[in-house]
C-alpha cells in the first residue's frame, strides 16, 4: 500500500500533459472527415476494391441457391447427372473466381490503407511544424509523438480492411435477407425474432466500448511520453540518482496501461459470444420449425439446406460488423486526438495585410520588448539589445529566464 501511494504521488508530481478523455457521442461527421483521406484514390484503388467486393458478395450469395435448390431439389432428386456435373463445374469455377477476387481485394486494400496512413501522418506532422511555441510548452514531446505514431497506426486496420469489409457485410446481409424471404417468409420471420434482443444488448455496449478505447489511447500517450522523456533525460536521472523513483513511476504508468487494455479487450470480447449465442438460438429454431415445414411439404429439403447455408452466412457478417464497429470506435478515439491537433491554430500568425519583406538587412534591434505565451506570466521583461550586421550574440542566464524565447 505504501509503495502504491508513493507511485501515485510520483505520477501526480512528475506527469504533466494536456491529454484527457474526450467525452463526445459517436460523430459521423468526424468519421466522414477521416474518410475524406480516401478521396485522392477514388479513381483507381477504391473502385477496384469495390469491384472485387461486389464480385465476392455475388458469388457467396449464389452458391447456396445452386447447392440447395438446383443441385439437391432438381439434379439429385431428378437423377439428372448432366445437370449435376454442370452445377459442380459452375460452383468450382465460382469459387476460383472468388479466390482471385479476394487476393486482389486484399492486395489493393492494403496498398490503399498504406497510402492513406502515409498521407494522414504527413499532414499531421506538417501541421505540427507550423504551430506556435505555446503548443509545445503545454504538451510533452512524448504525447505529441504518440499522436503522430500510435494514434495514426491504430487507423491502419480501419483503412486496410474495415471500410471494405463494412460494405461487403452490408451487401451480404441485405442479399441474404431478400433471398431468405423469397424462399420462405414464415421461416425467415421465425429465425429473425432473436435480432431485436441482440440489437438492444449490443447498443448498450457501444458507449462503454468507445470509452474504454479512449482510455487506452490516453494511457498509451502517458506511457510513451514518460519513455521519451526518461530516455532523453537519462543523464540527469543518473546524475541525481533518481533511477529508483523513475522505475517506480514507470511501473505505475505501465500498470495503468495494462489495466486499460485489459478492460477494453474484456468489453470488446462480449460482442462475439453474444452473436454466437443468438446464432445457436436461430439454428435451433431453424431445425425445429424447418422440420415441421418439410413434413407439411411447405418447403423442400433443398430449400432447408439453402436456409442452413444462409443462416450460417447471416451471423458471420453480423459478427464481423461488430468487429468493424469496434474498429470504428478505436478509429474515433484516435481520430478525435488527431483532429484535436489538426484543428489547433498557431497563436502567432501573419495578418492578412502583412507586408512582404523583399530585402533584409542584417541589423537587429530589440527595444523594451515584453512577451507572454499565456497572457499571464511574462517570458520577457523589457528586453533591449542590438545585434549589428555580421556579428554574433550569446545569451546566458538561469533556467527559465527567457533565453529560448
């Protein structure tokens, strides 16, 4: 208990950062702003990726119909071997096309994602270069490093697979629902009764999951900030024999990061078992009610088999949509932190009518200059000096006396 209290005291004493959890609802306008980084690739990589998605979705929707309705109910039931051979050849060909389409989709999406991450990181770094000194005075170097590296890296999976998977899963869900209702409306309605329950439970998880990933980003920023400052200041730490205190501080920050990840992954893991439980209930309804429809000759065995295929496919995109939504939550947590920097304006900027200097002379003169970063505490007090052209000036003084300013 004493060590824990000492760790917390050290953390409160030495850690200074502007990072905090940003409390906002899921902002689709901000997500749209993030997706605008795809715009430069809308004429090449983006449409090619969408084309492969359409091909894969169409093939996956067609195969269960070919197996159940045509192969079982027509070819096998009618003992038509020629039709069965044709169907086997068609299905094999479709799977081959689907394989090629998936390979191209993964290749193009990875390329697209890397381009977007490169552009976003370049944009953020360029913007930070133009910000005023006050921005860097209020933030540690480590926290800025985390925004440019870790937060942007966390968006990589969203751009390399999340956006395209979202489109593919929506197409699959819509197609499956349409086909299921066309095959047997009553059996489809019986299976879908579990959806409202799952939707209600998953909706309540969203805010908690998003809050958890925001906390993870905050703790990672804190950890990386301390690492950066500790490595840069290792000579000072060793000179004043502060290694033990530094290690205790790091242990506290590292523990907080561990706990944040543990909580986030625990909440994240609740969605997939929920989908699997709903799938099990839907499968039980399919077997019980579907068997009675077969006995009453309302549907055929081929339709029942197609239903079984589509039911398995139905819960798969729902489960993936949950994962994509989690990626969106992680992306939102990171994008909020990235756009917070991008929305930062320099506190010192040229006026619109600023005079452009065509020729500079070497002489510099300061006369009774005063300056403050925050408007309260002055960094310079009535500074006056002159530097003639071609000469050098050395500034000496105590730490915090305004030399850098």
